[in-house]
C-alpha cells in the first residue's frame, strides 16, 4: 500500500526541518562558540581556524539539502 501525498509531504517536511536544525547547530557549534572563546581572552590555537570553516561548510550542506528536500514536495 502506497502512502498518500499528504503523508509523503509531512514526512519530507519533518526530515527537512531536521536538516535545518542541524544547520543551525553547525553554525552554533562550529562558528559562534569558537568566536566566543577567542574573544573571551583565552589563548587561541589552531583549532580556532579549523572549526569555523568546517562549521560553515556543514551549515551550508545541511541547509542546502533541507531546501532540496522541500523542493520535492508533491501537490
């Protein structure tokens, strides 16, 4: 038995929402927290310069795929 368009759309929106939440978590964990740590007077090391680009790439990846999922909604 196949699922209706409504069920498919709701499942897809839930999955896309999860990907958007992962994008926000990537920005928070990979970009904002290292910036807060660097501006608090702590000693900045090499991980500061690595985590920010990685966090931005992960956020773009998750945000992009969340939008691609929403494109596939059925009418």
